[in-house]
């Protein structure tokens, strides 16, 4: 393991006022999003859409890294420049999602475990050769009656730890992502309990696997009330509860934490990120790794038509700028109200 090279990549990803663009939607996920907007689901449309994102003027002002999908890391722009090279030329670090998605955990109804360990060592070497400098693996943790079980937490933690160890062996910075889902009617307090238990289990596994904590990042949920809970926590409660849970569960040796949006509307995700970062008083650098919370207005504006590409890029730039300010605790409603008029009516479901 080349620790100095890994920590250099970590530092680049944690550049002040910047975060990550998660453009790693799987085939089924991006197909659903395209179909909802009547965009034809083709390889060329997927390529053109990702090119639109990656060539947004000024994106590098607020985006330090981009997470790609297997198809995307092998694609190029219309001029023939490969996407990893295009991103790196702008100072945006290319990364890659390496898991193969979550499947049902046998014997544990309602719970899932992420697959993709088989052949991972070889795939990681291939991705590094293609230009990737970091990786991501997502586990999903559901909250419900009797859920999550210890078996589910342990199985996902072991997979995350092995992924992280293999990534570092390959010279790639792992982003460890245990996502506690918003789905359900659970209370804010229950989410606090589950996120703490999840993170504590994951870090115990990471330590057991001898993962170098200074050479990784954590991608995690915020503490939120369940989507169907009648009592939704306000901004201040989300910020205080999230930071308290992280201080309880995440070692100070971890250099940075990037938040996922996980089903939040894009403006709400930005406001909550701002509230958390504004509190300060923590040992890590805090940032974001958003997918739809960055892309939603852009995709709706583009709508599969090349003539809308410039307007869609303006929408993406605005959202990236808002989140860049939020990382610094400097986001305001006034900044949000300056969003492009064509994007103001876009639905904001992540």
C-alpha cells in the first residue's frame, strides 16, 4: 500500500468548498429516471447525459471528484476523450462504483447484503488502469420492526471492510457507504440508534481488516425521521443529532465524511448539509456526495434534447455551487433563490 499516494487522493477529494458528484447510477436506476421523463433509454443517451454533466463549465469550482459506473468509465465524449481523462484534466478525481448491488439476505426477510466481492481484486486493477483513483461500495440498512438484525449489520460490515482492504491494496481510496434508508415511519431517535449501531459495526470490521483509516472516506446518511413519520425533525435537530451520532461512532483518524442525500429533496439536502457543517466542532472534514440531489434539475431540464444541454448545465452548476457553500456553512435562502428560472419548477424528489 502506498499510503502517501492514497492520502494525497483523499486530500484532493476533500478540497475546501467542494464535494463529489455521484454519477454511478446502475442500468436499472438510470433507466427508471429516464423513463419517468420519457427519455429514450439507450447507451448513447446515457453517454450524452454523462458528457453533459462532466463538461459543465466551472464544475471544478465545486466538484472535487466524480463517481462513475462501469459503462461510463469506458466511454468518451463526442470528441473521443475518455471520461476519466476529461475529468482529470479539469482537476476532478475520477472514481468508480465497484459493488454489484444489494440482494436479499437469505433467511432475513426485508434485509439485503451487497454483492460484488468475487473477482474484485482483478476488477480493481482494471479500473485503476482505466484512470480511477478511488472506489465506492454501498450497503443498504433498512429500519423496521425488528430491523436491522445483527446478522445484517455484520454481513454488510464484513463486505465493506474487505472491499476497503482490497481497494487500498490496489492503490485506490475506498469510500465506505453504509446507507441507513429513510423508508418507513421510524422516529428520529430510532434513526439515531440504527446509524450509531451501523457505524460502530462497520468500523469494528474495518479495524479488524487492517484498513488504513487515514486513507479512506466515509459516505453516510444524515440522521432523519422516517419518510412516513408524522413528526419530522427540523434543521437544527437534524444537524445536532447527526453530528452527535458521528462523534459517538466514527474514529477521529478518518479524514473526511461525505453525506449522501438518500431520498431527500435537493434543496432540503443542501439546507441540512449547511446546518451540519455550520456547527463545526468535529475532527473530520465534512462534505457531500450527492446523486439526484445534484442532478435532478439538470436531467429534467435536459429532457433528452441536445438543445437543452447548456440550460441543464447551468442548473447543475447552480446546485453544485449551493452545496459548495453549504460545506462551508455559508449557504442561504438568498443564494438558493438565485437559481435559474428554468429550473425553479423542477420537482425535487431525490
